[in-house]
């Protein structure tokens, strides 16, 4: 593309014409250009400076995600503005350099006081109007536009800039019209099946320049599934192993409790010989078994709750402390333990006490 569009202005013009052609497509409700789609993690990482902060070494400059977008990006992904404004047609290369930040950026770099509010209005008051500059100490004396101070004009929700794991969720958005870019992704929101519009999208790009190819035409759902396939495989394996572990735990619990009750055969026989009622003997054995079971379940649930909290930051779309899971596991083990206590007790009380004592 550099050969056909040798300077930044020609590249910007190509992208603008392409976006105009996409927006005019029948069935397209919104279109935008971006350096990376949400959940893919295709973003730049850059050091930056906050206006008013002092930095004595390059290592002190914080790092953030950086993504380049056209004005319709947030509309394309149906994301609402929280505070301030979004990019518009007047945000061009010759106008004031601007950025939009996400909520994680505000929380990371502006919510320094524990008394600071976290509502959209509070976040806007903290961030909008502040200035940032990309680069470390070398940017202070640079005259390049990429190192100019940029004013924060808006705050938007997080959109998984750093991929599904989102280890560094905070980031900045810069208008594509204020940066020199040679490769961008096209994002188009449609009224029907998105893939049916792919030929029309290719034709729209070809109407601007037939020599510019389009790669990897996918739906957003397909992009997310592709990014999450490793997690899906691992989650399926963990689910299978979890089910197996629950089965083994239930089987082991049944075996241990059944063995413990069977060993009390002599005690049961003595109580029966002395006139104890069958229901009372069964109830005593089951109650004692359930008491041990409840103690074990309590310890296990407390441990699982603690471990779930440690794993919370590594899970996406999964609640590590899901109440239904805890209840289901506890119910399965309780059923296994109750059955293991009751059946041997029932069997022991149906045998003639004299026969049991003679065998013992």
C-alpha cells in the first residue's frame, strides 16, 4: 500500500473514501475503521505522560493500550458514551489532538483518592480536559505530531482492548485521521446475516481501489469464538475432569461411610438385643454419619470459596463462586453420604441380632 499511497495524506484519503463507501451499503447500519477489533488484543502498547506529573526516568512513565478508530467505532459496536464526547468529522490531522479513554484508564490513573466517585459523571470530571503525551522522556523535546499533547474529550466503557483475558484493560483511543496508518480493520454492523454482505463490502473497497485486498472476513461472533477456542477446550476438559472428580468423590464417600457403618454391626446387634427399636437404631446411625458428612462439606466449601476468589481474575464470563455449583456439589455429596449411611444401617437392622453376635 505504501507504493500506491506514498504519504500520510493519501493514505488518510483512501481510508476516508473507503469508509464512505461502506456506510452507503444497503443493509449496513454502521461502519468504522479500527486498528484492532475488541477481544483480539490487537492494540499498541505505549508509554505516556500525564500533564502535571513529574517523571525522572523512562521506567516511571506508565504504559497503556492504544487503539486507532474512526468516529463511528462505538456506534458500530453499540457502545454508549459515558461522559464527554466521541470523535467527529472535525477531529482531523490539523485540529487539536484528542483522545478518548475507557473507564479502566480513569480508574487506574485518576481515581487516586478513595473518596473519589466512580459514576460516569465523576469519571468525566476527573479525566476530561486532562492531557496525555505518548512516549517516554524522548517525547518531551520532540516536535513530531505523534508526541504532541492530546486532550481527553470522552470516557467510554471497557471493550476488552487487551483480549479476552484483559490483563491490562485500560487504554486510549485516537482518531485514525490524526495518525499515519497503513493497515486497518473494517467493522460493519448489519441488519441481517453479516456474511451475506461480504461480497458487497469487497466491491465497495474495490470501487475505491481494486488493488487493495480484504483479508479474514468474519462475524464478530466468529472472532470471539476463534479467540476463545483454547479457553473453550480447556473449560470442556476441566468440566469433564470436574464431573469425574465429583463421581470419584461420591463413590469414595459412599465406600468410606458404608465401611464405617458396617463396622458397627456388633453395636447395632447389641442395641437390638436389648430392645432398641429399629427406627431408633437406624436414625442414630444415619444422624452420626450425617454429622461427619456436614463437617467435611463445611471444610470443603470454605476451601473451595477461598480458592475461587484466587481464580476470579483469571476467569472470563464465569463466576468462580457460583451458588448453584456449590449447592449442586453439596447436594450430590449429601445424597451419596446419606445413602451410604442408611443402606448399611437398614441391612444391619434386618439381620437377627443373635446371628450377628454369633458371627462376631
